[in-house]
């Protein structure tokens, strides 16, 4: 069996020192290393991954209303822009139809 020698290291986040047992192979310490890395990277906020706001509070509800209002305004502006583009396209279509009528021989 290999001799284990303790190695002290300093956590960068918590400034606490811990002891790892150094061997010739890191495979023996891999579970300890991954646990330490996972603990360092995890946030202790209690919120789930990707959560944006807490909808149960008054502030969460107010934030939702503000976001919904913002998106409604954006949709109204987009519809207004699309209507303007539609009017421009209708005008172009009318011009093209007039040119076709001018170029087509009259049936009289």
C-alpha cells in the first residue's frame, strides 16, 4: 500500500485551508477533488438553475407586470412597422400593375 502524505492547500473562495492526501496517482483523490470543486462552484442562493425572478413575492409580480408591458409595447411597435412596410409594398405593386397596363396592348 502506498504511503499517504498530507498536503495543505488554501481554498481561494473561503480562505480556509484543507488537507488532501497526496499520492503518486491523483485517481485516488479524484472524488475528493471533484467534491471540492463542486462546492466551490455552486451558489448557495437556493434558487434553481436559470431562474430569473421569484414570482411569489410582490416584487416578483410587479417585475412580471413590467416585463409583460414592455413586450406588449414592443409587439405594438413591430405591428406598426409591419403595417407601414405592407403599405409600401402595396404602393409598389400598384406602380408595377400600372406599368403592365401601359405596356399591354389595348383590346379595343
